[in-house]
C-alpha cells in the first residue's frame, strides 16, 4: 500500500514498468485507488496516469468530504467516461466529520487503534470513527480484495 500526493503521479508513472514487474514477481496485483478532489485537476491526472491505466484494478474514489460525489467535476467528465469504459470502477470515501478529522489529523497510529479506550479520545469520538470505518468497508474490500470474486473476474475476462 502506497499513499502519495497527486503531485507525485508523474514520478510514480515514470516507474510503472518496474512497479508492475516487481509486484508480479512477488505474486501481487497492483490496485490503484485514485482519490478525486474537488477540482478538475484530479480527474485529468487520473485519466493521464500510466500506473492507473496499467493496474490490475483501478478505482476512482470520490471523497465525500468535498460534497455530493455526483456534483464533483469527475461526475460529468469525459475522463470518467473513459475510465469506466476501459474497465475502471468507482467508489466513495465517506465523509468524516470535520470535528473528528481535526482531532485525528496528524495523530500516530491507525483509525482502528483510535477506537480503543486507551486512545485518549472521548467515547463519542471513538464511536464516530468506528461508524466511519464501517462505512468505509466496501471501499477497503474493493481496494484490497478486488471487490469481486476471483472466479467471476476470470470469467469476465474470458
């Protein structure tokens, strides 16, 4: 799992062949989850990404923090049409309330760890995070497991 800022896409793309070959050699598949922002730049960069185009699975992720995903620039874009027509899929990253986001931003550890009683967060904040994590499960499954049964995927490719 690699998390990079959008500005790193050109650097990552320059190494697409190496990344794919290394993943294949160790028995992994490359899944790209491209987080879409509120600007048209994220849609353009997603469509231009060599790594996203070559990945085994690519997911355009609308960040609900920026509002209704159907109203983001991505929703009506030609980039979206091309992404979907070439086998890409979409998902939504649920919004985490700004109050809780401010409390956890920069905090060490995982979100799951922040749900523990000894995290230093209030019980209400822990419950908000726990609820958000549950709402994120479909996205996590899609990214980590491909979101479809391996057999179905092979049949679809045949």
